[in-house]
C-alpha cells in the first residue's frame, strides 16, 4: 500500500494498482528495442505482478502500534516483508518461472544491503532457481538484463504514485512530476498518453486500531487519479 499525505486526506494506492500502471506504461514503450524484445509478453506479465505478494496485506491493512498511522510498503516490519515476498515470489512459480526469476531479482535489488534474514530467504530459494532457469529456457545473464525493465517501470510508477519522490529513480530517463504530468526525457512513447490509477482517500488522522482504519478505507469511494505521460 502506498500512502501519500495530501493535507487533510491520505491518498491510498494498492501495490497491485501501482504495478498495473508500471505494466501499462511499459506496454506502450516504443524505444530501446522493447517492442521487438523476444520475451516482451512474459516481461509485461512480470511487471504487472511484481508486487503480487502485497495483495493480501493491502486487503487487510495495518496500523503502526506506536504512531497509529497506516503502515505502507516501506514501513512494514521485516518479518512481515519476508512473508510477503516469499508468497509473491512463489505464487506463479509453477506456471511462470521466468516471472518468478524476475521477482527474485527484484526482491534482492530493493532490499540491499541484505540482512541475515533476507540472505536466509534467498538461500532457501536457491535450490529452486536452476529449475526455474531450465523451464524458462533462459540463463542468469538474460534474467539480469531483462530485470532492468522491471526496475525501470517500477521506479517510474513509484515516482508518480508517491507524489514525486525522486529517490526511486537514479538513472535515465530524466523525470519530472508536475501535478497530473509525468514528464520523461528521452520520451519513449508514441505521444502524450493518459493513464488512470485507482485511488482512495481517507481522513488524515491517527487510527488507534487496524479495524478502525480498515473500516474507514472500506467506506472510502474509489476514484481515478489521472496521469499524463508526456515529453519535457
């Protein structure tokens, strides 16, 4: 769950909805040979589902026991994050080994430096990796090369969904967030394109219990946040 302070409201975006925007954006990419990529469709599937482990968490959001503020994807305790990522990595392992390999690469990348708990998770998954590589008919080098696309799409979506937090992107393309615009240079789409991201808004206040926040969120009306991806 992504939580953005809008003054008297908190804007809530689920992780799957953020990931869907990342996929939709990448699906319209017209540069860098992506339209001819030999694994384009499974790559787009992996981008859409890279945060699938958060489905259950976002459906039952929690409150920090001390601050009484909603936990977001950056503030969940490590033990919970380990469960979230284990579930997300393994959910499609039988049917989509290629996507599973990209999920592992993403989990490793965003949790650097790896704590002992994360190292233990990756040691647990290591015996499965070769089977995934064999069934996906791919090698580690191509997984690493393809992961840059998931990393990029995820970062671009987060830049906008988090309200312009630049920390999510530290390389090309250049990015500027302006109200309803996400501006990119060099520009990779055929033209300025409008996307819509589902959001909900709740009062910006403390919530003593998970159930109080969950009830407030359940009553919140679904809205659409418009973003126009355009050149500088």
